[in-house]
């Protein structure tokens, strides 16, 4: 079925879906200097099995509320959720003219995305027709920052009106949104994912085998750490608390399924040429060494005993580190003087830095690297579109930690890229230098050393960056903001914008917030129990506003499991 609307702006394509249920239909459109008419989303249903009657879709002279409201520059919401149908029509909308719309972010990469939950499986139905006349989402357009209003939606949902949303945003938002699946259903989906990888061929199967093994390894780590902690607790009579204690088969299988879905999302980017496969998958990398595996497991189990015991006690003294003392150097601000995650010494020891990567990957069952790599695509796209005549690309990572993500960035950017990393912990900076040295050594052995310069590492607070204005073409920040008070988040945003050059890109990645995945909203704050004192505020914070206030323009949003990546540009 198809029909053309008598409108210069909108053409509706009608697609018969049959038995199914629409989880989400509609987006928000911005009315721009036009007295009436906007994107409309309509659906109808019949419970008696007869063909549905399609009412009018567009009436320029009729009131648009509640579907849409005309004559206002603010954003108006058009969302239909959970509309149960037996026989129905889904409208995939496509813009044929740019004029009435100046908000590319609402077009979701120029495709109307309809999350359809059929009786067999969930899939995304996309209209791949270009939304703009030149086929480029958002070209030649500008975004006006939304003014504050009485919009009480959670921040993760609200910001979807501001960014060009990758399909992953809607895919993860709809994942098990009606309630967690039973373990049998999760296992069936995992089997289906494995089959899809195998059918793609040897390269995909190799990626799958390595990453399935990765999840198995970190799941075993979690079990060993919990068992060791429980044994220690029984011998010493002390309390201990492990997240595993509260897991049942449904939750455990769902977490593993999320890892598998993250791998599938990551591989789709690799297969599509968005970025290269993880360099640590290559033959000869140290992480596949049995000695390295045993060493990391030993470190993690030892650390887990103390971490889980401190989490069980929830005592104030367990949150202290050696820099908690007020007499310690002013370099370390008050918010930093705590043992985040209840890990030994917080961020302030070599022991903490040595076990960090294994600890966090165990927490996420191996999917953390994939979640972080959501920040790679916009950075790689930016580098490809940049004129080489401008000189080497200058990249800054703020709060680099152990520098693991920096190696993924460097592996995907031009070899002459000048990379700088800052962190407040000297121990984590040492780890970052070591990771960078190993990456360069690995590349030299492959004959790809070229003009690679060593990573420039600097100890600094993120809210007081020691660089001149406009010093970098790209600034990246991963997993920092959830450990900052709100006022410091604003300061860091302003500093990153200051050191970013004109037309530069800022890539931000951190935990999802309330509204990104509604099914998790009620439990999302539990992560704060791992001595994350600012996490409860973070999941409710209006993050884009920090960057708007610093003069940056929102661009894209991507989600992978419990991580989201936002990009901004300095124009």
C-alpha cells in the first residue's frame, strides 16, 4: 500500500505489517516558521480481524494537538507507545523537503525508525530513503538549543530530541522493555546470535569465538572472586556483599545476552568499515598468554576479597584512601579523595591500576571494550573528513585511566596523530604509558611503526586543563562524569570546549541515564552502592546542557548496553 500526501514536506509510505505490536512509533518534529502542518504519525487498529480503516493523515487547517502543535518554536513531542494491533498500518515517514525543518537530530540519521515486536522476533524496520534533498542528514542546518520547560521526562529520553540518534538508541531502549525474559528465551537469542556470526564466514566466526571466550573468562572471574570472598568471610566472620548473590538464572542470562548483543553491534561497525577490529585480537597479543591470564585472575581474586568485604560493611573508614587526609597536596580535590568502587586505594596506587581493567571487564562480563568503542566511530569519521593539509590530527583524552581506550583510538587514526592524555592519578598515567608503549611495540613488529609518536601523558585535573585555547582538534572523555559532582561536570565541559579548536569534535562516553533504557530505571541507581557518591545525581543530570552552555553544538548519540556516546562540535 502506498500513497502520496499533498504536502511539500512529507510523504508517507504505508507498510502492512500484520500481526504484531508496535513498541514505539513517532518522533518529535520542530515547526520552523510555518503556520501549520508538521510530521504526523497515525495508526489505527481493529480487534475483529477486519481490515483497518485509514483515517486522514494530514489536515493543514485542522488542530494538530495532541499529535502535534503548530506555531511554536519549542520542541513538541509525538510518541505513541505500546499500541497493540491485530491488523495494522505502520507509517514510515520520509522528508522530501528541508525547508520546514531545521532540526536534523529528530530525523535519526534521516530514517524513521519503528521498533516492531513481532510474534517471532524483534527487529528494526527502517525507511532508508534520504531525509534531506542532498541525502546528508543535517547538512546545512542548525540546531537551536531547547529552552528549559516543564518537560519532566528523564534526561536520557529528553536528550533524544536533541541528537541525531543512531538506530542503537532505539534498539537498546526497546530491549526487553516489557519485562525481563526468562532464561530459556535469553538462551535462545544467544544461540541465534552465535548462528548469525557463523553464517557470516570465518572472520566473523573468529571474532565471535574470541569474544564468547572473553565473556566465559570474565564470568569465571566473577564466580572465583565471589567464592574467595565468601570463604574469607566465613573464616574471619566478616560481612561481604557480592552482586552475584542477587542473581538468578533470568538475570544472569540477560547479562550474558547483553554482552553477546554488544559484540554483534561492535562487529557490525567493523564489518561496515566504520573502524577496525580490536588490535588485541591479533595473534601474539599478550592478553592471550596463559601466564598473563593467570596473573590477572590472581590479582582480581585478591582484590575482590577486599572490595566485596568493604562493600558489605559500607563503613565510612572503608571509603578512605591515603589522600583523604586534608594535609595531602591540594592537587587532589575533595571529590577525588575516596575509594571509588571500594577498590584498594581508590585511584591512588599501582595495585589499583594493575587490576582495574580486569575488574571492570569482569563487572560487565567482557563487554566494556565494546561499549567504549561506541566513541570510536564519530572520531574516525571526523578524521576521515578532515583536510590532511591542516597538519597532524591533535587529540586529547581527558581522564584516560589506564590508556586502554587510547590504544584503540590510535589504532584507528592516522599514524601521525599527536595524542595527549591527562589523568589525575600518577599510577594510572604510568599504566597508560605502558599500554601505549606496548601498542607501539606491537605495531613495530607488524612493520607499521611509521611516524608514530609516543603518547604525551600529563597529570592534571580535568576542570583545570593546562593547555592553550584551541589546542586540539578532537577531545575525548570516557567514563568520567559519573564520578564528578554536578558543578565540576559543568567546569570540565567548559574546559574541554575551551581547548577544542574551531570545527573540532568532542566525544563523550559514559553510563546511560534514566530514560535511556526505561526497564532499568528503577535499579540504575544501585551502582551507587559501589561507593559511587555522585552516580545518583549523574543519572538525573541534564548532561547536554553543560555542553550547550560551553558553546558546543550537539551532533550524534549512540548506545551500547549500559554505555552511551554523545558527540558535540565547536562551530
